[in-house]
């Protein structure tokens, strides 16, 4: 590929996932985009994670950053972004994987008129698999209803730093919070309408508790509610109630959920019952 192509920093954060990390790293080293820097932030792992990472140093140059004690995912991500050299940063969780052409296609699609670039996602549940197909353009209006982006994007590093990176004070929705701040500052988010990442759901060891989810989404809501209209606030409150695991009757469902979200919400409820 052309040497004039911008450097992309792949930031992989990990903590005690030695058994899963290789899948994520394998998906980075086979990217068709050559001008790629791999940064691994080990957030205080006490398992065999350092040994797994050592095995990749003969395959690709790695910037290995280690926190001696765990500081949390947000601080680990922020540290990786701060120490990146790339024009762009692209995150990857240690239990997920990129498709081989992810970075090449996202860089090709990027334009400064967009805050960042995302893609469709292959979502793997314990007993099923589906593709999450998103709108091509995700604007702030759409985003204030619900996280239509997912958990990872490709963005200019300077922009991520300018808006403050990931917020470590939030207990949930940290990625969603960052996408809103980027979108508010720099414009809509572009989606490459092709699954370029696989996300694995349902790991028993990393399920967020109802209490933490409720607290985190409530923090998120309070942080951004000034941007929301009445319908957006009601739908956010609906999702907070779901995070708290509170049942809703039909009247409450109709009252909280906007009509254009009815089918998506029904599908989500069904999926939660049959795919968990």
C-alpha cells in the first residue's frame, strides 16, 4: 500500500484475558492496511497475558504498555490513545476481532466532514449469531435516542483527545458518551455498511451488574439530558429501567418507546430471552 497513507494506531486494551487475547491480536496482524501501529495496554493482568503478548513481538512491532495495578478500561484506553503516534486511532476489545479489511475500508471511507467511522457488526451470542446493520449516517438526533454506533470506531486521534477521551467517572456507557461528544463537536458518524468487526457477547465473567449498569446509565443520562428532546429523554429513561431490570407493562412500553423504535425494541427483548 502507498506510504502516503496515514498511520493508524490500533489500541487493544486487555486485563486477565490471556485465553481470548490471541484472537484479537491475530485479527490485527492480518489487516490488509499496512501502515498500522499496534499498541497493547495491559491493565494490570495477573494471568499469562504478558507471555501471550511476547509471542507476537516477532510478528509485528508492538508498543506494550502495562499498568501495574488495574486502573479501569477507560483509563487504559486513554493511555493507549495518548501514547499513539497515528493520525487515526482504532480501538479493539480483547475479546472481539476485526475482519481483515476493516482498517483499509474505514480509512478509505473517512472524511473530515464526519466525526468518525464505524461499521456493521457481526454479533455472536452463546447460541446464535446475527449481523447488526446500521444506518449509513448516524447523526446526533439519532444518537441521542440510543447508541447506534457500537463499541468501537476509527477516529482522528487529535479529535478524541480534544473532547477528552473516555470518561472514567462513568460506570457504564463510556463508549456511547464519547460518540455523543465527538458527534456534537465534529458532525455525524459514517457507517461502512458492511460487517467489519465481530463482537462476542455473553461472557459470564464480564457481565455488568444491574446495579452498576443502572448507576452508569443514570450518570450518562444526567450528563447529556440537556441535549435531548422529550422523546429522547423518555426513551433513555426506558433504557435505564431496563438496566435496573424493572418490568414494563404494555402501556409503559408505548409511553416510553418512540414508534419508530417499536420493532427494534421488540426484537431486542426477544433476543435477550432466546440468545442469552
